[in-house]
């Protein structure tokens, strides 16, 4: 008999799609996947070299639980340089990816029944992690017509005496929205007045377009910094998803509690990956610039192409590498064959071998998330297939 908490989380809505995509691939079909949540670029050469060097130099043993001092210092430098935030080593913890960082945060903050406010559409793991840690996710809806920005009045109404924290993810996966200063100031005021923690997931910080600026909410005031746990990592910015390095910066009591939990669960993240991360943060950043330029080119192409398909529409995302495509009209017109975005995703996969993640996975029916972390050639071919598939759907 398994623990009751296991029943609280649903298997990922993407799982079924993935299994199906794998099946089709195994049959030799050419599946184009818009479902991927990781950059299609290679980890920069200098970073790989640093890892090889670490192996050769025997840096292959346990490290301090919360990360090697060299990496903590590189993170401190980065936060000062990019976000104008000053931290000390006691206020930093390195974990096995930002996902693990977030899990540690919920472990140390939540008592049974504590509420965590999550703007919706949301990244799939936030509610699941809250539930696994005995908390209650409370969703605050954001709307496409408002560019998925957070309405402070709606946020205020969601706060109860049990609210412990607010999760922010800007730039956002899946919507690509970036919260502006005014919005962040509204959140800040609420958090301070109601004594809430802000968990700020900034993993897409570097992937922004059109001169849009990422503002780290902790930088708004010294008071706010004491209530904020900043989460970031190297998976997206340095194409290092497999290396599993994420980190948090925050109040010492929170970080030291997280370090205690980590000391009894995973211990340190991989020593070799930590040395690679030092190089990623301190070395040249030109591959990042190249990656963002290429993402930008694809973004423009894909937004334009999708908006030309009857029944599909999407806004220009400001950051990250996803389009959150409105497919409500397509579902309406294809009623005979599909009645939800999950159905539509399955239809596209079966009929034209294009994989996309249905909006339900992010808490919003009527949308599909398309990642543009695939080559321009594949994007073009994929869009062409979608166009034909949707046409067929209406027949
Ligand atoms: C990818 C992603 C993460 C976590 O990435 P890690 O590989 O665990 O560092 C966290 N938040 C969001 C919104 C993401 O898309």
C-alpha cells in the first residue's frame, strides 16, 4: 500500500503524449516534436572542458552539501553583476537542478494545509511539488487578453491566513510573459503586508527578446529581499539540462534549512557538474547570445506562421522558448473529431506526427504549448504539417 501523498499528484499530462510519440518513432515514423522543454543547442565547449579537467584533477568526491565555495562565489558574483543583489555564501545553496531547488523550498516552508499561490497557466511541477509536501496549491488565473500578466486585485483576493508563499515564474513557461516593474511592485507590497514568501523562478532570465528586461523581484527593496527566495539554474541559459545544477539565494534561515534537508536526501550535486557550472558562470557568455539570437529568429517565424493558420492564434512571447497557442476555434470547428486540447494534441500526433503539449498540463484548456527548441528546418516542416492537419480537421 503506497503513501497517500502519491495519490495526490496526477501523472504528467505530457506522459501519455510522450509514450505515444515514442511508439510512433519506434515504428519508424518521423515525428516532429514541439514538446521539448530544453534548448537544442550543445553545452558550450569551455564548460565541457572544465568538466573534463575536473575529472582529470580528481575532483570526483563528495563536496560540501550546499555546493563548493568556488561555485557559490561564482553565483554571488553573477547575482551582483546581473541582478544587483548582494548575498553571502550562507545565503546560497546549489542543488540537483532548479526543480530540486524548488522541492527543497517547499519541504522547508510548508506545514500541512499551507497554501501556495501559483499564477495559472503554470509550469507543471509547482502544484505537484506543493501537493507532495502537504501544501495546497491556490491558482490565480491570468488571461491571454491581458497578455497573461498578473492582476494584483485577483492576487489579493486569493490570499488567506493560510497563505505561505507566492510563486513567480518570469519569464514564464508556458506563456513567455515577463512581469514588469509595476506588476512586481504590486506583488511586493502584498507579500510585505501579508508576510508571505516570494519564490521567484528566474530560470529563463537570459532568454528574453525585443529589449524586454527581466527584473529580479528581490532587487526592489532590502525588505523584500528578506522575503524572497530566488531560484535559478544553468539548464536553460547554458544548455545544461543533463548536468543538473540549480541554485537558490535567500534568507539564511531558509537556505540553512534547505541545506539540512539536502544533507539527508541527495547530499551535494555532482562534483564534476559543479566545476563545469563555475566555468559556465565565469567564462565567456557568447554562446548564450548566439542561442538567444537564434531563438528570436525562430520565435518570429513561428508566431507569424501559426497566426496564418485558420483557427489558431498566439501572441508574441517576450521570453523563454515556447508559444502558448490558442486553439479554441480549431477545437470548435473540429468538434466532430476533437473536443479538447488533449484530443487535438493526440490528433496532430496521430495524423501528421507532430507532438505538442496540451494546455491542460499547464492548467489551461484550449491551448497547445509549442516549443521552438528545434531547428528552423524542422520548424518549417512542422508548421506545414500543422497547417495541413488543421485543414483536414475542418473537412
Ligand atoms: C526547466 C525549468 C525548471 C528546472 O530546470 P532544471 O533542469 O531542474 O534546473 C524550472 N522551472 C521552469 C519554469 C522550467 O521550465
